[in-house]
C-alpha cells in the first residue's frame, strides 16, 4: 500500500483517508467512470458531478499531493 499523502496515492484513496469520501462513494465514482469509458472524465470531475465532494476539496488534495 502506498504511503499516506504520497504522490503515488490515488485521489480516491486520499479522499477516503481525509474523510471527504467513503469507500462506497469511491466505488460509485469508479463505476460511473467505467460506464462512461468513451468519455474522458477524471475521477475528481465525476465525484464533483455526483455532488459527493466539492471542487475545492479536490483541489486541496491534489495540491497536497503535488507538494509532497
């Protein structure tokens, strides 16, 4: 398993670790991603679209990962 907060940590893992999303919500986003396989939407875009998390939270997590 990757080190917490490392650049290798997936966005969904980071959102669960910080309490912003649940494992079930991450699975919901991943399912939607698979269903829309022909559409180039990122995990964060789908999570915001489904109103599971807000854009600012996504940006905060991504910035933390970039700073590591």
